[in-house]
C-alpha cells in the first residue's frame, strides 16, 4: 500500500504502486504512474504523462514531467519515462518530449542526478550515469551508459555523449564526445581517455591499451577523421570497444569534438 502524506496533492487519476511514499506538499498530477518502492520527498511536483519505475529516490523540490520549453509545443500528450533505481536530487528538472522530436524524454536505470541538474525535452539517458550539480542538457541530447558530467557542464542540443565518457566541470560541449574520451574546458577540448573510470569499471589493461591507441589515431596523429576511422578499422578492428567508437563516428550528425 502506498503512503501519501495528508498534505500531499495526488490526482485521482494518478497510479501509485505498492510502498510508494509521497512527502508533504508534493503534487502528483493526472497521467502519472509510479511503480513500487519509489520515494518522493516534500514539495516535489510530478506532472503527466510521466512513468516512473521502481525504487527511485526523488528529493524535495524536484520538478518532473512538465511541458517542454519549446515554442512549437502545442500541448501534445508527450511523456517523460524514468527507469528504476535512480537518485534525483533537489531542484532537478526533467521535461517531457515534443511532438516535433521523439515524443518522449527517457532516463534509464541507476542514474545519479545531483542538485539543480536539467534534462530538457527529447533527451535520452542511458544507465549508471553521474551528473554533478547543475549539469544541464539542451533538447535532443543522448548520453551513453556510465558517462559522467561534472558540475555546471553544459551540452548543446542534438549532441551525443558516448558511453564511459567524462566531461569535466564547467565544460561547454557543442559537438559529439566519443565513447571513453575525457573532455573539459569552455569550449571543451579532448584531454585523453577516461582511464581512471575504465579501470574502476574493470576494463583490462589490453582493452584500455586499445582504446588509448584509438584515441591517438583520432586526436594525435594529424589524420583527417575519415582516414582515422579507416585506420581504426584496419589496425584495431578486433576490439569491440574500438568497433563501438567507429560506429559512433559513423552515426555522428554534429561531428566529433576534436
């Protein structure tokens, strides 16, 4: 049975799973679904259509599922989808998608969004991400699994952050960041691979060596991107990690941050 504080406002059309907690003065709108075990602190606002999975921890003053900040939005029934086991801290804002975009904003599982982070319309976040305080995504941004954004990092619309990438605090990112790469600065520039993060996630020396060789081909040998891509395939095509980098390059629309 859900536990709703008597000072919370929960729309009768909202659906709350078993053991959902809603703190005082929180507002849960219609067309909101919250699965079992999720806890919502005081003064949070969740509007629908929004679907939230199991065992999430949503802290006070978070605002989830509001209409997108998009001038073309005309009230279409777009949605926000949040997976399982996420921690969403104070004053985080996550907006629904747009009809012009994907129609949904999607956040995966086991992510940590620190205070004041902003996830704009039509973004797609993977799993096991860490966003430090005030990291912000513009619309239509994709972030791969296990990526990290430092505090006050800003990502331009339609950019992609690859899996295991690391974006330092205050980074201004206006192009795609390949998997495994570390960037920082305003505007951001590459500074090598995320070797510390890779070791923490159990990557072997051989895998890290191949990823580092790939990084040097892309960034340190003065090759045109097309030539670097061909060299990766020829010399490191045996590596699944490098194959992922090649696929990321091939699918890039904004171009790589180089």
